[in-house]
């Protein structure tokens, strides 16, 4: 068998079966003008959906998981169970969002090809990176300008009496 590690000294230097890159035709077939517009619109909606799901990963999903953890803490009286529940929810929701993003990215590639573009790669990585950068800048602005790091004497904007 060609995938036996003993064949190459224990080093996996080749591809495993079924992992070859996807090969597309050179140029996609052109549909009618109306069909290309519809496919282009669908690609735009998929792109907007990918941006929305990616933004969910940087705010609403972690906040929702903290809420779940606080509810478990309240119901059980155990901080450890609350933390465990928050991490389990975060793990499930974030990886679910990434799996959804990957499916949307694959669909976006196909719809772009159907719209007449020679699309061979997706935009999931770029969208995720751009939304991470934007959310980091927004958070830094909120933390440093709006909320402020605070004072060592007066914390959180409350005034000492």
C-alpha cells in the first residue's frame, strides 16, 4: 500500500488518498445575461451573510456564552459548572459558525463561477481576518477612548465620597 508509513521511512511526504486539490475547468460556462445577474446577486447575499456570521464570532457569540455560563452558575450554584458550560457553548458555537462559514464560502465560489467569474478560491480567510481587525480597532477605541482605562484611585467612573 502506498500510504504505509514504512514505505517512506515513517514520514508522510506525499498526499493521502482523496486529498488532491479540486480542479476546475479553465473558463466557466456562460449562462444567459439574466441568469448571471441572479447568480451575482446570490453571491452578494452569500458574501453579506459570511460577513454577518464572521462578525457574530467577535461579539454576540462570546457574550451569549458568558450569559449561558452565568445562568448555569445561578442554577447550580457552582462557578466551575458555569465556566465549563460557557466554554462548551463557546466551543460548539464558534466551531459551528466556522463550519457554516466554510459551507457558505464553497457555495460562494460555485455561485461566482455560475455568474461567469473565474473564481477558484474563497474569501472566508480574508473576511474573517478583516472582521477580526475591525472588531479589534473598535474594541480598542471603546476601551481607550470611550470607557477609558480608569484611575487607580477612582475605578469605573464612580466617585469616592
